[in-house]
C-alpha cells in the first residue's frame, strides 16, 4: 500500500508484528558534574527520537513479497502503524469524524497520519484536526421581536476530523509514523520461510510530543512510590564512588576521591500489564526527559529496623548500625492501607531519629519505613519490549543523586 503525503510517497507496512518488537525513545541530556558530585543537567532535545524494531516471519509467497518490497524501497520512506497505541472507535458510515477520547493518546495519536483496521480492511487515513463543537440546543428567536427565547448551547466533542469520508465497522485506529529504515535489513532464510529484521527511525517532523501533568511534589521535585521488580530472585545494585589511584609501580600507592558520598545504582524494571499501565508509564517517562528530571522514590531495601511500639509522631528508635555515618536525610512511610508519606530527618542521636512532618500513626498500622532517595535516569535511551497480550516490559538504570 502506498500513499501520497507532504513528505512524498510513503510505503505503508500494515502488518507490523507487535510480539517480539521494540520501541526505543531517545532523549539527549548534557550533564555537568562538579568535583563534589553535584550536577547541572540540560535537556538538548524537546522531543525524543523514536526507533521501532520488528521481526517479520514469512512463509512461501509472503517471503518473496517481503523481499521485493524491501529491495525496491530500502532507502525510501515507510508508514509504520503503532499497534501498541491501538484504540477501538465507533462504527462509521460515510463519515469523516471519529468520536474518541484522545486525552491519553495525545503523544502519539494526533493531527497527522493514522491507520484504521476494520471489517472493510485496513487503510491509511489523514487526521486534519482534533475536536469539534456540536449543537446540543438550538437557538430560538421570537419571529416578531427577534428576541432570543432559547439560548444556543454547544458542547465540545473529542475526536478527530479526517481528510475524507470513510466507512468502518468493528474498527480500531492506531497512529502511523513516517519512517526511514536505519541501516540494513537482515534476512534469515530457510528456503520456504524467512525472518526479516528491520529497524525504522521516525522522521523528525513526526516524533511523539507530550507534556505530562505535574505529579505530587516533595522538596521541589516529583515523588513516586512505584515498586521495584526483581530480576529473577534478586536485584543487582551497585555502590559507586569516584576514585583516583596514584601508583608509580615501584613502591606504595595512594588513592583519593572527589565525591563526598557514594552513588547508588540499580535497574528500574517495570512490567506493564495493560493499556492503562502503559499510558501511565509513558507519562512518567516523558516527564523525566531522559536523564534531565530528577524524582524521589523509596529505597525498598530493608535498611531500617524500627523499634517503636504504639503511636509514632516525630521520634523513631532504631538499632541500625552506622546510622550516623550513613547520614541519610529523608524517609518514606508506607501504611497498611496503601497510603504513603514523605518525611525529612531533622536530627539524629545515637539510634534515635527526629522527623518532620510528624508521622502520626500507630506502629501496627505501618507496613514499613524506608529511606527516601532522589534519583534520575542513568540513560537517555529507554526501550519498550512488547510481550504480547497487551503486555510490555521496560528496564532503565537509575542512579541516586541525593540522599
């Protein structure tokens, strides 16, 4: 299928398998680090680059069709539907307006090109505008005095206007990105079958854009209470601190560090089980802008053993060793009803902590108390792996930059 666009002729690759495919979003952050490990970070891209990777398995005739299509169009432009952002739409009969709440898809499904699959088949469509106003009450005027008897009332209806009328039943709509093939196409053939691996880079004019809402704040930064998933039965973490070793190879040696404290690195793995979780994670992702935007999150490791019984206000007792040496400054409290609160450690004396604001909860109602750390992503490239059944997985390294 070929369509004409403002970018020129585009070959639409309709059958993009979601299983075993990936989507990579690439930000760019410039990080200036001082000798004491403090940072200044600058975002160099307003929108992430988008890279799509697919594996196509073909049998017999489809094998040749795929080969000839790639051979003839390897360095041309391609239209790639994003099935991970697929949404159901109402039936349409010779109509050019799709009624759809587009709030949670605005980063991807917007003015531009889309792909619709229905009982009538698949087709590429062009979205020309979003939303319209409909009349829910007509204006009525007195025919003699021209006085308004009944006010005109309009109502906003979310959705998309198409460039032409279509008919579609039992249909879904998905964004379509205009891409080029990055690098070469790899084809593994067994005679009657082949497996083609192709990587598509979305052109700059068609990149996703999204401005996420400001979440809950703590000390001027976003705070989240997202759970960490283990990689198997454990989670590999790293403590790192700048080190220089001066060694002349003929005698003793010396070492020193510019950093006042180590940094704590860990993988932040998320399993997104449905559309809502995928959407919420993308909001979190666009808010981060790669390594730029920091966020608070609990250290879910059991680093604190709290000895309090009864009602807890501003004082905590613990037998945790090296508490003073660790010099951590913030705590997160999780209650058994699922609510969280964040607190600052204002004083330490031996095994006693003073926190603000007060916790004000019975010990029996508290599930756990964790240290709280300020993190940022330790990578500007984030990749989604699509697992089938509406599930996806993403893992990004994070680094604690403040305790």
